[in-house]
């Protein structure tokens, strides 16, 4: 079936996204589609990124671990009984962190996404002067700007926070027009301040 024969609300813009929402004005910022497990993983990775002093502290911890590993290895060459135990502890900590970030957390996020059916429903959303409005098969949700506290931007999506732990995902591929990405960034900056 040619794309023009498909109802406007169902025309594909990108995988999992629709071209535009027919019930809003053409100049409104709209996004529509369906979230994927990859969106959920990307949002959680973005959520876990450290910023500001937390990022500096995290880098300092990794620096200390690296320095400890080098010193322990040097000591282990001269006296294995003194240098090997701390080296093994440090390598275990590093290995555990890598396992958690590379294997466990993405698998856990995929599992949670598969459990939470509400995340998998196709949606249609519009950004208004009053906030974000989304509609899916379960109903309509309105999030006033006053209920949102901050936002972050990643390579493929935005996350808009209702609290420190609760956020909404806005995939960039789902915007009706490419210029809506920049417009969305401008309005969340105006309403919520610079990206966290």
C-alpha cells in the first residue's frame, strides 16, 4: 500500500514513529510513535550519566583505582604476597563495574521494558504552552510545565523529569519535522532551564 493511502496518523516517519499528528495545528511541536527497548536503555544510560561535581568525583574514583592497580602491580612484581591481593581486589571492582554497565543493566532494562506494557503502546504527543500532552490506547496524559523539574538530552532522545527518578522519554526520531528537535530543546530550556 503506498504511503499516501495510509491514514496520516499511521504514516511512518522513522521506525516506530508516525509522520505527524492530524489533530493539532501544523506549527505545533508534535511527536508520535512507539517506544522501543533501545529507547528505554538509552534513556536509562542518560539518566545514570553523572554531571557536575558527581562526574568529577566519579572520575577521581576511577583515577584512584587505576593508580592503585598500577602501584599494586609494581609491588606484586617485587613481592607477590604483598601486591597481588590489592591488585586482585581492584581488578574485581573494575570487572564488576564493567559487568554491571555493559551486560547486567541493559539486560535488566530490556526485561523491565518487556514487563511494562504501557511503555510499548503507540502514542501521539504535542508540546503546548501549558506542558506536554500525550495520548495512547489507555487515555490522555497532561504534564504541566510546573510538574516537570529538569531535562537531559542524549544522542537519540530527550528525557524530561517529573522527579529525580521518574522521567518521560522523547525520542528524537519521533518528531514530526526535523526542526522540531531544536524547537523542543528551546522550549524545555525556556521552561525548565539548561539541560541537567
